[in-house]
């Protein structure tokens, strides 16, 4: 398999050298005496949808984001400030709630004659969502007197986090239109950001999330987590299109054409992140690597692997496209070679993040690395778990907690499907958008971060995530919508007729 001709030269060189080996020692073997002393804020997180608590197409249950789970285990949840999103399932479109609405009306299967009625019901639900956020109670962002501790906004890439403010988001809002055919909450990204960013005064309205964290740092932050960069490559699998960044990668409008950043462009942007982090007074800093987006089940590998021992399939298309039905001339897809190039670019992103942590530790700063990319590789069902020949020498299966291994079936990284009898047939780690974690998977992220924080000397009320509590709250793992059968026919129908992928990911 050869890389595509448009692959950047540094990516070609890195691919020839082989994939990056994850680093699971957060200290990278560089000892530092952790800072101690009084703190005003125990946890602050800067990130995107993965940190905001996005799930099944919407940001809704933000009390179950991984930062909120960590705050719960710290015994600090009552003081932890994070945005709330009400209405019919949050922003922009809650797929789980939509499927349950259809299941309640039409049962676990929809007959051919019921399809027009199902389409009408689905559009009615979406109209309700649109009205709530554009003209109803959700149209006015609440004011708050204190800066949030969870400063994460879905859809944001590195440049967005560095530049967007409440003032710029307010300026981007325009009069919404009640469109019968294109029912999506207009400016949903700006609307969600206005519930995250400080906006209590004119000065606060000009703050970026890094400025807000620096303001909190005046009272000292115990642990600062920075988890950015996934959206600098995610659109390769949500768009199923690989378009490398060009000279407009810093331009808010020009960068919209790009689906993956060239490693040099990412490095330039991340250098600005590092400069901003150095200005924040935090005892401990955790930088998270960028996950390999090609593992997310929103893009499913088709056919057998390209060769024995390979990580890659010949093509990646939507998970509801079956192997026998796939036609590369008709069905949107990326190739295995393109997936390889994207993974390699992310490896280069992560090498830079790893080096930043090492450099900080060498000068005595208590910075840590959370290798999310490595964690995801260890649960990648079709890439490694089910293919012994493809496993690299460093690979071991991730030991899920007992509360999850006691479930039947044990949660895995496949697209979630129901068994028709009230339970799951597969999946459980990814929610119904095929990109974001379920509640229990957010718990796994929280536990890994808590382990790192414990190495730094952070004290918890309980150092083990209460996974029994998360299982009880995780409706997808316990009782998924039963109209989501193993063929994913209904969700494929919903994407064809309602375009939910475009609506969720802003395509």
C-alpha cells in the first residue's frame, strides 16, 4: 500500500519509519518534585467536545463529562462549575432521544408504509429542537458571575481555542430562519460557546478560554488539563474526505476547507497553546495526545485487511454501509492509504506534544502526558483486538473495570447496536454519533486522568471511579434504543433523509 500522492513529505518520511509508540508513563521517566500549597481551584479543563461531554450528537448531560466525573471523585463536584444545556436533548441534535421518540411511536421496526410518518415525526422533533434554541428559552444564554472550570467547546480546533471569545461568538450570531427542509439550530457552535465563555463584563467578553484559565490561576489551579487537536483531523472521517491544510490554516474562514492539518501547521498552532499554558498558574498540567480518528466507528473499515498484519482496510465508509453493498464509485469513503496518512500525521502531532511535556519536566515543571491515542489503540476492536497479526509489540488489551466486564456483552469499540430484546448486541464505548464516548467510556478517560493526577500527588475522596454509578446512568449501555438493530438500517435511513452527520458535525 502506497500513500496518496498529495501526502506531505514529512508524513511520508514518518510513515516509512513506522508508527509512534505510545507513552503510558505520564512523567516520561523525568522526575520532578510536584508543587504543593493552597489552591483556589482544584481542576480546570480546556478542550473540545471530548471534554465538554458531547454524546450521541449533542452536549446535554454535562454532569457526566470526564471533568465532572473527576470533580465528583475529588469530592469537589458542588464547587465545580460547568455549563448546562436543557431543552429537548441539548445541542445540536440528540440522536438517542430522536431514536427513542421514533421507537415509542413506531416500535422497534418501521414498516414501509410507516416511513413517511416516521419522517414527519422526526422532522417534528427536530423542529422542536430548533425552536427551543433559536426562538424559545434556549435562545438567550444565561449570565453567570464566575468563570467555568470546564472551558471546553464542541467543534473547536486549536485555532478556535486560541482566538474565540464571547464577543466574537455574539458577533457571529444572526437572525435565525425557521427552515422546514434544513432543520438545524443555526449558529449552534456559538450558542454553546456562550454558555462556556466568561461574559460578565466587557473585559471578560474579550477573554479566550486560555485567558479565562489564567484568570482562575490567580488563585492557583491544582490541575490544568489541556485536550485539544482532535478537530484538526476529525473531519477526515466525518466528511470522509482528506484535504490537507494550506496557507489559510490560521484564517477562520479559509481553514474550513481543510479536514486535516499538516504536521508543521499543527506544530505552529500548538506552540501558541504551549505559550498560553505557561502563563497559567497551575501546580500540575496534563497535556493529552490526539486520538487516531480513523478508529472511531463513524468510519467503518470494509472487507478484509489490505494484507496480513496491516492495521488498515481497503476502504472506510459509513458504518451502515455493508461490505456487499459498497460501491466506491457511489458511496462516500476514504481509502486505507488515506487513513494511514492521517494516522501518521496524528503521530507527528503527538510526538510534538510528548516533547513539550518532556521539555517542561526537564526545567522542573510538573507537566504530564496523557496518551489518549495509545489508550484508544488498546480498545480498537477491529484494528487490534480481533486481529492478532496486526498487534504491535507494545500492544496489550486495555483492562476495563469489573463493572464493565460484568456486562454482557462487554463494551467494545464497534458502532453500538441493539439485540432486539432490550439490550446491546455490540458496541458500548462509542455513543450513537460514532465519535464520542458513552458515559462509561467517559469514566475510563476520567480514571486514567485520575491515575496521572495521583502520581502528581493530588488527593481524592475516592481514587477509583464509581463505575456502578456510571453504568446506572448510561442508558445506551444498559437499554439502547431497540430500533437500532445490527444492520443500523434506521440510523442509515435517518442520515439519508435527515442528514444527521452533517447536522452534528457542521458539514
